[in-house]
C-alpha cells in the first residue's frame, strides 16, 4: 500500500461465500439499465443503496482483513463513501482514469479515503480488470497517468483490491463476452461528506435493521466533536428513541 498505493488480497472468500455474493449480485442487477453517462459507463450497470439489503454482501463489507487494512490507513473511525455494485458489460470501453478522493478539495498528501473493489468474477486484462497506475498516490496535484503507466489489477474472483483514494485508476475495457461484476466500497474519514447519503437512503427503520458494524459504516455516529448531531443529541441516542 505504501509503495504502490494498492494491494490485492487474493481469494479471501470461501467458495460458498463467493457463490452467495454472486447470486445476490444477479438478483440486484435484474432489470437494471445501463448508466446514462460516459464516466459511469454506457455499457455498465450500477446498483446503489446496497445497505437496504446487504444480504450476502455483508461478509465482504465486514471482512476482517479488509477492515484491518482500512483502519490502519484511516484510523478506527471511518465510514462508507460511495457503495455500489457494478457490472461492466462486454463492449464497455475503458473508464477515464481518475482518483476517487479527487472529489474533495484536499491536499494530495492527505489520506482521506481507502477503497475496495471486490472481484465477483475473475478480473483479467481481457474483461476490463481495473487499471491502476502504481505509485500514483504519491504524485503531485495535476499529474495524470499516460496509458503506458496503467496496469490491469488481475485477480481471481473472491479477491479484493484495496487502494488509496489518491491512486489513479479506472475500469478497463471489457473485450470479453461476459459481464465483469464488482462490489465497490469506498471508506472515508468520519468528518467528510460521503458521495452516497446512506442514512437518508435507509431512513431510521433501515438504519435500526442493520448489524451494528454496518450502522457505524453507514455514517451514523457523530463525525467529530461537533459534526453529525441530531436535535442536539448523539445520533445513536436519537435513533434509539
Ligand atoms: O470498476 C472498476 O474497476 C473501477 C470503477 C471506478 O473506479 C469508478 O467507477 O469510480
């Protein structure tokens, strides 16, 4: 992580867990149309608000090896940023390279975000494995990768690519004949506003229904001494009624 800005944790999932996650992905992807913009991909299907029905994704979202790595980089208190399932379908061209933390006006040397791409299918150069620019998390503001600096993060299904929010990357071109599915979970410092408003999407009953660790990752706790109170109370107390 320090040298390259990413690490692949290979084959973390047992076969049954991977099969269950794939079945959950297929159910969620039923009837989902392609995205309507070039960045998300006009041959890519995306599903958000996954905490409304985390199901077989729960062991991935809470995997101890991933959780430990994220906590080591961000500290014990952090929250989900954008959280989505994606299916990069055959014919989808490569995504514009970007770094996820680029949405925040922060200096490049602040590690604000650590993200995970779970491979639900084998990630290969042919089917659009995520392209990463090793070491680019240390690049100064304004430097961008040229195509020769991007390498495919090939990994077997059930593996996790964990990377700095400062790493330049993008989904690759799917030249194969089957979709390339991924569960993507961003993790942020607790005081940043996440891309997805998990609490509003879930509502109070949805938050109460979550396992406690997911409730924390959904951003329920206060994000600092004066960030995230509800009616002057700690959000957990407010939610408990
Ligand atoms: O699907 C991938 O490999 C990466 C997707 C991504 O970086 C994004 O949509 O922001």
